[in-house]
C-alpha cells in the first residue's frame, strides 16, 4: 500500500488516494490508482474502508490490502 493504512481528515477537505502497488512474476508490476472497492465522502463524518487488490492475466487474485479513512468534524468550538 502506498501511504498510511489509516488516515484522518477533516470534513469537507479534499481526500487524495495514494493507491497501492502490485508485483507479479509474469505480469511485472504496476500501480492501483483508485481503490478496487469502497469510496470516501468527505462531506459526511464517518469511517470509510478502501480495499485494493490486483488480478493477474492468469486470473490469480493477490492479497487484499485496506485503508481506513476517518472523516471527522473539523470545526473548532469556541467557548466564551
């Protein structure tokens, strides 16, 4: 996996997926630019899971790696 397995971002911010990389003895190697499953809605506070996997030309599926993205309320409360 490229980047952290767990990320916390503020609600309404921009999420940039770091993706994942794969390597295969026959097919070579490459980059998975977007998650194979899952998505992140930065407008809604919550915990999102993104999964990444690669299937080679022979139909073999590699290990699934996951990233957790926590979207949190980024507003600051002011006490007076």
